[in-house]
C-alpha cells in the first residue's frame, strides 16, 4: 500500500525502507511463531535455486533472506545500514552501496545474474530502471536479471510500497536497463490468486546482450 493511501495518524505512514523500523519489521515478520514451525520459504527457495543463477548480486537484499536461499557466491547490497548489519551478522556478504562500490566485487561482468526481489515496488518506474541500469555492467554477457514483485494483495500489505509493478512494467524495466525479456510467470499460484494471496509474485527474467 502506498504512503498516499495511509492517513497521517497511521504510525506506519512515514516509514521508510531506510529506517531501523523497516529492518525491525522484516525481522518480526520472519520470526512470527507459526513461521518457526513451518518452512514457509520452501517454495520460494526452490524457485530461486531451480533458476541456477550462478554468482548473483542481490540488490536490495534486506536482511538476507534470498542470499540464504542462493548460497555460496551470492553477494548483497542494500541502502539500509541496519539491514546490512543484520545480514552481515548472519555470516552473509553484504554491503551498503558505498561499501560495495569500493569492494573487489564491484567489477565489470563479475556476476552471472542480478536479483531485484521485492525492490522495484518501493520506487517509481524510472527509479527502478535507474537502479537496475546502475548495476547492469556487473553482469556478464548472456547473464540474467531476475525481477520479483508482489501482486495485488502483497502490494497492499506494505506501507513502503510506492508503485504497483506488473509484467508490463517489469518488461519495461528490463528493456530500459539493457536486458532482453526472456521469461515471465506467476509464482507460486496462478495470476488470479494474486488478488487474495499475500505472497503471490510476478517473476520476470531478462538476458543481457
């Protein structure tokens, strides 16, 4: 849900993805009682691993959930220093953007893939294009970009969501950043489920020329 749909009295109305509150919310959501007893990430972990993304740069990695799924060879970058600290404490290789730019990982064609999972919806379309384009040079020729965004129910669940990104918009982001759209699908359920199932996702994949 975008901030414009929140009232000024709502305590979440002014939350930003840069805030410590955002990191705390990610941690709280991932440690809810029932989630400790059910492997809710299993299908999403399977989905990422079956893509065989190789050495992956996870842009907007948050507290590192997808980095844990991707395993060795994955590197993360996030603008929230609080989330970066949590991810590093988990033993993951994660940097703020400034730290990453100075690291040995920031090199031309150094990655097989780039992942933007639940990132683009936190900004306007042109900002998402700029973000992906700024890291595109780090992906080898023939490498891939994977964009994952929530569908309607998931989009409306977060006060920091700004713009709803459907398949059409994700294709525009890929093309504008230098990737050729190659595959798109709804996961884990068919597209119609996205209006009621909080965790249904758009997955859009592009290939760098």
